[in-house]
C-alpha cells in the first residue's frame, strides 16, 4: 500500500495533525486511466460489459450481443474492440465468430485506480 503524503491543515502547525493525501497520479498514469475511463464511458459499452458479466463466467459470442443492444454488427464489433483494447474484455476467436468475457479483476482494478489507491 503506498504511503500517503502529508499536507498541513490550514491554521495547524503540528505535523501530527496533518491530513493524509493520496499519492497523486503521474502523467502517464493519468493518460492510461483516462483511456480506460473513456472506453467505458459509453452507454453501449456499459451495456456490453453488463450483459457479458451477467453470464457468470461464461463466454458470450459476439453474434449474441447484436440483438440485445439493437445496434448493427459493425458497431457492436467496434465497441467490443475498444473494450478489449482497454483490457476490460478478453476475446477468443472461433472461426468467423469470437467469444468475449470480462477479464477477471479488470473492473476492480479500474475502480481502485479511480479512487487513487
């Protein structure tokens, strides 16, 4: 666990009373976090994650994701690619189709990065 920086509380000179502040993001970490957040900041992508995660560990064929979203196959494929590139989903090719699953721990890791822990 990273140690927190201590900043003085305004009007208090005792270092023991300083407020802990989480370690700030580096420039590279901020770029990576923004990329991940951008990947999930789309209603269709959030629905894809939800649908796939609801399968309790099973993989879902991209052919089964078109109708629930009400989007065309190229659009669904684009959204799936963005989520795979962001490390949220994993893809396993099966001929012309592909099966998708949520990467174990990916969403938990993203949540931890959001709160800067």
